[in-house]
C-alpha cells in the first residue's frame, strides 16, 4: 500500500467518527490518531453533547492518543481529521508535536490557515485534500439541513 492509500484508509475511519457526530446532531467532524500503523486515539465533535466549546474531534482524539501512549508528545503519530483544524485545535496539535497532520476538507472560514500558517511544530508534515469531496459532502449536507 502506498502512502496515499494508507491516508485514505485512515481518513475513512475519521469519516466514520464524523458520521457518529452527525448521528448525535453535532457538526460532523471526526478524527483519528495513528501510531505504528494502529489507531491510538479517536474522536468526534461533542461540543453540544458536553456543552463544551473545546470538545472538538481533534481534541478528543489527541487526549485519547496521549492516554493510550502514556505521554503528551506525539511526534511519531499522524492525526487524520475530516476538516482543516481550527486555530484552537491547531494550537493543541502544535503543543502535542504531532508528526503528521492529514485533513480532508479545507475550512476557509474557520480553519487555522486563515489566522496563521505556522502553528504546528516545525517538523510536522501536512497533507490536505484526502477524500475531500466526501468530507465536504458531509459538512454541506449537515449545514443544508440546518437551513431547512
């Protein structure tokens, strides 16, 4: 399997997490953290469920990964998330020193790149656009449903 196929495999797991969020009437964003080829953390948005503005998918997945791996730094991990991280999540990703970040859909309104392009650790590799159409479709259908 080449890297693109691996990225798509794990992005599909992040999409499954996003669907869990959708089922719970949350903004459908999902995330998984992978280390050594295995999922070590996963999460989806729980902002409404927990009444917590910080309960984003990435935060849930990073917390779970740190607990699984027994440390706050994740330099040998890849975070897969269905939508470009917001500035809060990007800051947490930077503090955790995640080695690689892969997202699906860009977020020109709330994504971290709107505010700063240099939030992550300098050695963090960034890949965007993995299964972007599927990730965007989930978000589009969710927000279209709110407008009906």
